[in-house]
């Protein structure tokens, strides 16, 4: 099957070819026909499967006919990075069609956004908070919107945006096409889908399973040795680009600074940065100025950089879904990739949950000899004690007895190392 079978406008077909697209992905094959037919969609697919083109291409086809320079499509995204990614895809796929889009999100001035919208755009790609600001101020009208797209709906829920989504819908026509795409389907998102979708076509592509083109590895390691392990791996392994995930904004900034001080081309992206700084970091990562990007989960849905060879979970994520989204940044577009996780004793339960979802054990790796014998560096990453009102302070678990299973992970992998993917992977 090729994209020509969808009978897109010749200019759209030319742009598809110019972008190097040849064969549609499964989510595109199954989503594009019903969207072109005007049906609502509930699309469930893992990260990196081509969901953006699955709704952008039929959306452009619809907008090729009808009025111009009025907002006829609204795409809602959870993060600024994802909004910019979608806007970039629209720009590339709409070359010479005359169709234009604008991004709306916080962290930058409102006035330039108003000027661009009033100059005439057919598509708005927006984050909920800033869009509501413009709606309250009367800067943007959505009364002519024909298609609403809710992208990464589960992340919209995670970030507490569902009440904002419902407020935004009060500004939309009741008669419209609604497309909802998500990588997971928590109960709250399912309830939203039931409320806003009208007889939707369900497209489901192994949406809870991480991509099979990723090799999963795990290093049992104490918190105090993580930074040293990260430096060691980055120094001795071949990689194109590495995306490192931390749990907190402070840690992302701190780890990136330590890598930079050690001579690695590293930068960070996290919520405390201004939009200009975040964009500068993203541009540097895309262009190869930086080959290592340290990020919080805010980046898990908004980074679409080709050729990320390694995703490193410096901190284990809080949920299995978050793991899926993180490692979805590598192994994209039929390429292979490596996902490396640093896990300490308290992460055992989450590791078991992740492995149940994977359907296999991660390949356990051993620390390099020099890290296993040298004294840990407790300064950069020593976890702070946490306090609960009315309770005694919580301290780290005791070390396992000599001879116990490493860091309390219990069962060992049954299949040895992960299957050979044809690429060099981290190994001891």
C-alpha cells in the first residue's frame, strides 16, 4: 500500500514524496480513510508510530476546499515542544498549498500570537492554558472550527488539563469532527472520549506495548553511583544521540552541567527554562551541537529527533506508561535503538511492572569494574530525606545482606541478554 491510494490532492502528494514518506504506517493505514470520510476517531498507538501524519494529512485534504484565512481546525497538545513538532510537520506537508498554522502556548508573548492568527491561519496548534487565556480575552474565535484533534490525550490528563479541555469545547461548534489520539487509555481519558466522540472508529495498534525495535537493558546501581555510571557509558560506547531522563527539573539541570564539565556535548530541557532557552536546547540537539539531552518527562511527548540511538532512564519513571513514552523516542521509523535503565533498590516493584508489560525481562548488566570497587560519590545525587507531617523521617532501605540478590530485584532474566538487534548495545 502507498500514500497514492488515499487520493490526496496532488500538492499534498508532492509534499509527502518530498518528506520521504513511501509506505504508510499501520496507524496511518487504518486512521486516514475514516478521517477522510468525516468520522470521529479514537486512535490508540504506541509512541513513534506516525500518529501526527495520520491526522495531519487528511486534515490538510479537508482544508484544501472551503474558506481560507479563518480557523477551521484546532489541535490541542500537552506541551510546547509537541505543539512545535506538530506545527513543523504541518508546515512541511502544506508547502505551496496556501494553508497555514499558528502555535499558541505560554512562556512567550501573547501579542505576536494574536497578530499571526489575525493575519489569517486555518489551523491552530495550542496548549490548553494559553489558548484559554486568548479565548477569555476575545483574541481568538473558534466558532468556525470543523475538526478538533486531541493529541496525546493521556498526557493531557496527566498534566491536569482535562477541565481546561472541557472549557475549550464550550467555544467550539457542536457539529464537528473530533479526533482523539493517545498512547495509553486511563479511565478518565476513556470517559472524555465517550463524552466528545460521536460513533468513533477505533484504531488500536498495540497501544500499550513499547516498540519491538528497542533493546532493553538494566543496570542495578545505587543512586550515588548513577552519574559516574552515566559518564562511563557515554565515554566508552558508540552512540549517535542520547536522551537522558531524570525525575526532577533540578536533577536534569545538575546532571547536564556535570556532563558538560566532563567534556560531553550535553544540554538540558526542563520546565524552569524559558521558551527561548528550551527552543535553543532543542535546536542544538536536532542540529548536532549537542549529542546528549538531559530532560524531565515534559520532553517525552515533544521530542521528534531522527536517529536517537539511546534513551537512558537515569531515574526509573513513576508509571509503565511513562516508560513507554520515554523509550518511544528511540527505535522510531523502523530503526533500532537501546533503552538503558538505572535502577536502585526502591525501584524493584516498578521494574517488575515494566517487565510484565514488555513480556520479557530486561537484560541485566553489571557495573564496570572500576565503578564497582571505587567509593561512591555521594555529593551530586544524594537523595534528600523526605518528611511526612506527623511521621518520622524516611530513610533509605538497608543494604541487602552479603550474597542477596543484587539490589532486591528478585527474579533473574530467563532469556539472558536481550536479542541481538544488529546494533552495538551497552554491555559490561
